[in-house]
C-alpha cells in the first residue's frame, strides 16, 4: 500500500491509515512495519460464500489528511 501510494513507511504510521471491510469482521489490516495489506482474520470461503461461484471481499483504505 505504501509503495502504491508513493509514501514512506513513517508516513503510513503518522497519517492515520485504516482498512475497513464490509460487515462486522475486519478481514484485512495494514502492517505497520512493512506497509503491506495483510489478512487480520481467518477467511472461511465456505462460510462467507456458500452458494456463490465468485467470492469477493471488499475493503476500503481510509487516509486522514490530504493526499
């Protein structure tokens, strides 16, 4: 994420980045030391997408301040 946005790692920590997923469970997080998007919870495809052929989990990256 840091690389995609052209930011240095200290900026990731200082700017207040948050990863928000649909629903109650937050499946993704931003790793503070590397700037990588990582899984924060176990993802059980059978439970989330029982009868759906294509399973998609959406998330948003929220950044405080101007980009």
